[in-house]
C-alpha cells in the first residue's frame, strides 16, 4: 500500500465533484492518533448513500481505488463506482 495515499490532506485538494448514482462500499480513512506514529489508518468498511456528493481528492491505495471526501471525512472507493 502506498503510504502517501493514506494521508489526509491538510488543505482542500479536490478538483472533481460528483454525485453517487447508487449506494457504494467505502473504506474509511481514520485520522492519526497517539500510538500510531502520526499515521492515518484504514478504518471500517461502510456504504456511502446514493445521491451523496463526493469530492475526488487523490489516488487510492492501489490502482483500482480513489480517495474521496464526503462531509469532511475521507474514504477510499473503487474507481469503477464513480459515475461516468
């Protein structure tokens, strides 16, 4: 896994917004905390609701995923789940 992909941006870096067409799975990106050496980590797998507005803000942890922001929280989703 690429370490830079698992960092939470400190400023707004997104350049593309989209609205999800359907409910999709997402992996939460949790903020760093004490005992983690200042590193973020992958969190729970959950779902983002259809109709949610997301901002694409970076590459994912592998070539099939992208990092998105939704309501100030960061997630990894499959690139194929983004609307065309």
